[in-house]
C-alpha cells in the first residue's frame, strides 16, 4: 500500500510545479497535466513532462547539492544563448532558488524526436552532428561563463587520479589479489599522462562555447531528420579539443565507433575549426592520453565504493560488464600515442579489475 504521507507530499509538489507552468505559460494551473519521467542511467536530476494548452514542456528539477547554484543557471543561459540556432530546446522559465518543495527548476519546450542513446550512428548522421557542433562553437564568447570543471588545472586532476590508483593497488592487494595486474598497469600510466599534461599546459587554446557532456544520450534525431542536443547544465567556455575527446571517449558510446568511423565527424569539423585554431588536432591527440585515464579513475573509484557496500554483482557500465569497460580504457591508455588499441585489448583479455 502507498505511504499516505508520501502521496500527499507528491501532490503538494505537483501543485507547486503546475503553478510554475501556469506562471510560464499564462494558462490556468488547472489545465496543466504532469507526469514524472523514468530516470536514465547516471541521471542526477528529476524530469517531468507537462502538457497544457497544446504545449509539451519539460520541467527539470536539480537535486545534487554541489550543483544547485551553478548547473541550473548554466542550463538556462545556454538555452537562451542557443535559442536562435534551433539546436537545443527553447527556454521557458528559470526558478534559480530551491524552495521547501523542490530544487532549482528549468522549464523548456520538449524537443520531439528519438534519442541516439546506445545506437551506432551512420556516417551521414556523424557529419550532421559535426555541423551542429560547429554552430555551437561559433556562438560569440563575450561575457560567457566557464564550463563545469574547466577552471581546475589538469595537473591537479592527474595528481588525484594517480593517488587513487595507488589506493586501488592497496585495495587489490588486501581485498582482491586477481586485480593486482590491473592496478600495476594503471599505476604505470603516470609517465604518458604527465607528458601530455605538460604540453597541454603550455598551450593557449582559443576557447569556445562547448557542451562538456557529450554522451549520445543527449543527441536527439528530430522528426524532420535534423539533430538537436539536450542537457546543457555543464556547458560553457572550454578548449574544443577537450570537448572532441570527451565525445569520442565517453562510456556511453566509446565502444560503438572505431577511430576510422569517427572521421565522418572529425574531418569536416577539424577542416572548419583548424582555420582559426591550427593546433586543434594536436591538442586533441594530447587529450586522448588523458581521458582514458580519467575514466579509469572514475570507474575504479566507483568500483571500490560499490565493493564496500556489496553492490558489485552484475555491475555494468553503459551496457558493458564493468571489467570489459575498464579493459577498454586501459587499452586506450596503453596504446597512446597510437589510436588503434585492438592489440592491447587482446593482451588484456584476462585482466580483471573487480570480482564479476
């Protein structure tokens, strides 16, 4: 049986959200119909569908304490900035301060279409995505904000992840000795990481407006065939080379496309951007040394936390068993500066990071 207090609480929240929609649309709150959207994997906010007066809106409620101040503002400001380009949902309302009933709220028009998610796009679709990326990057940069986390120096991130690898080695020795080989290989990545960080630190890239959350789950194929992008809470000024590598190595899609497949996106994109940014390709190659190590750190940290609470059984990361996903990132890191990591994958076939 449902908890009456919970049911009553949700009814009050729904009424508050209906009032916000009414404020945004000028229509009576009694005409608003709401439904909560089932959360996607790794989703850190709560989404509602809202229908009123023939309009379909999305209500995005921000919930993570460390994101309540900046993320909603970045989201709404990005939607306002991109509104003339029609590559993102149209903004409707921003409630920046949390209330007793809900966190900060951004309301925007629903973008009709099909999410790419975990499907493999065609070469033509990747070329379309490059066109969208170029439009986004061409937004004037005056008075723009930094993307989430971009202000943190790369060497500080490196120090943190390499310290985590040492902690993982100690955990493997004490808790799961079969992972010792994986721990040793991760610890040995410091030389290539440091070399890439030193060179990137000496660069002075022309920053442009970027997504900073490049998963295919945020790409929408619209009914007329055009592409749109949703979820802009991490967006802002960033090195476009960093955004490219974020796109090509994100666990949502890094296993779906080969380096050769990605050329359908990279060739037209780099051909345009390199005119004003001649070092773009070189910086992209340097970031390819860093992102696999970053994702190794994220997943190893998550794995040790899950192991501590007995939740490792059946762990998958974006559709792949966690050990396989981790091997893929380790293979990428070991293969650098080469792009093809297939031989490393064969070598690592028996390496395990966590109990299955």
